[in-house]
C-alpha cells in the first residue's frame, strides 16, 4: 500500500513538473519587482530630497494595490482559473513598468507612485494564483517544502534587484542612474512572458468541498466562521509582512544612518542579506522534507526574535551581524505560514489565498518606521518588526502544539 502510494505521488509529481517550473519562474519576477522598492526608496530620497517618511509612500502605494485587489483577484481566479489569473497579472505588471516612461516625462513623484500602484495590482494577481497553485502540484505531504523551493527563486530575484539596480542607481554621480531604464526593460520582459503563458496549458486543480462549507454564504464568511486557525494564520502572515517588508525597506537607511557605510556599499550588504534569505529558503525546503514544518517555523521565529532584539540593543557590529542573520531565519516564514494556513480548506483555497495575499499591506509598517526614524533614533524603529516576529512566534507555538497533539 505504502509503495503504491509513493509511486502515485511520483507519477503525479512528474505530471506537474512543467507547470511547476513555469509557475516557479514567476516567483523570480515578483521577487525582483518587490526588491527594487528597497533601493528605489533611498534613490528617491537622494534625487528628490524627500524624507524617509515621504519615501515610504513607495511601499504604501505598491502594497495598497495588494490590499485593494487581493479579493477581486481571488474572485477572478475562482471564475477563470489559475492560468488566466497569471496572464492578467503579468499584463498589469508589465504595463505598470512601461508606464514609467511617460511617468518620467511628467516628472512628479505622484506619477511614479501611480506606476507602482499598477505594478502592485499585477503582482497580487500573480501571487494569489501562484502560491496556492504550487501547493497543489504534487503530494500534500510535501506542499510546504515545495512552496519554499519555489519561493527560493523569489530570493534569487531579490538578489538580482538589489545588486544590479542598486549599483546602477547608486553610481556615485549626483543624480544617480535613470530609474526609467530598468523598469522599461522589465516591462518588455514581463509582457513577453505574458504572451508565453497565454499559449501554454496549465492544468486546473479541482478542489473537493468540505462538509462544513456546504452551507449558504460567501466563502470569506465561511472562512472566518469555521476556520479559526486560518484566521490566526492570516494575522500571523500580516505580522510577518510588517516585519519583513519594513526591515527590507529600512535596511539602507539604517546602515547609512549609523554611518557604517555609503549608499552604494549598503546596497551590496543588502544583496548579501538577500543571499542569506535565499539560502534560508533552499535550506528550509530541504530540512522540511525531514522535519515538521511547524517545528521549523518555531525554530526560525525564535531566531528572528533574538536577532531583532540584538539590533534594538544597539551593539554596533553585533547588531549589523544580527540584522543580516535575521534574513536566514525569516526566509521560510511566508511560504510556511501560507501553506499551513491553507491546509484542509478544500474549495475555499482560492478565496483563502486572496485573503492571505492582502497581507503585503503590512509593508505600510515602513511608514511607521520612517516616522519613528525621522523623530527619534535610527535604531528605535526596529520595535515594529520585533513585535511582528513575536506574533509569528505565538502562531508557531500554537501550531506546534496542535501538530504535537495530532501526532500523539
């Protein structure tokens, strides 16, 4: 029986190999697009002479697109399927990037913010479709590990963005590089990929309807009424996004504000941190084939709380090492929480995914960090991600206890 089940899983995994590779390529794209924001933030401070709080509107506007379009994205994908959701997301993403060309002609910060909002709307379609889709392309037992593997390419895209775009924009000239160039190239690339996806056949996953969800009412209402651990997972994922995006966005401001290095060097160190993040994803994917995902999440949550606690202690080089080290621990959190939260939701999976994809609105937490940094010391803003990781730790403890109870 066990051998037959293993063989079935193997056949299933081979069947889904090509769709898995195609969908995983999307993780690289949105990792690249989101990581550019962390460099763009400091670039606009330099070029437009604005404060950290004002530049935080870059993150606020982009992730507002996630918040406003997540549920419409879920409805669209429920009706038209994963593939069309991906194509529509790529079209919005590509057009938003191309809009940087007329945006530069207008020459206002608001025009760039509009472009980023459109990109954010496109990215939420991609992520709402791709994240749950990957968890379904194979055996349920390896879903979390599989999502971590795909998310590893998100980290690879982030490394490319912070290194290439960072070195391009912080080129030691007075104004730095022209931000239109990388976005124009990205726009053409993304629109080309949209054409490819419009012509490929991605198998749709059919979900069974859970018994308690056959009652009348909207899917979202059912989720909140019948799936309390999903709701806790939603809150934990939001807290993680507050922590992760805020740290990414504040990184260059922090290390330069401490007078440790220049903007150009800081972008290189951020690239190194992103490399730790990617290693954490690949390593986490491998480890979770051997231990429970809940155990891994608990270990990593403790690690992040300790690391950010050390940063808050303002210990000089120790704080810098702890900040970079945190990337290794936080790496597995998004895909792991995402996958655990979707467990056992059946036909509610797409709707649940759309709610989970509202959580990048947590990136607005950087606005709070910016306000604290502009009015107090550059270290104090890290209290925001510290609280976020504490909430993730509480969720990890709860899930670990539930898993332990089931195992017994």
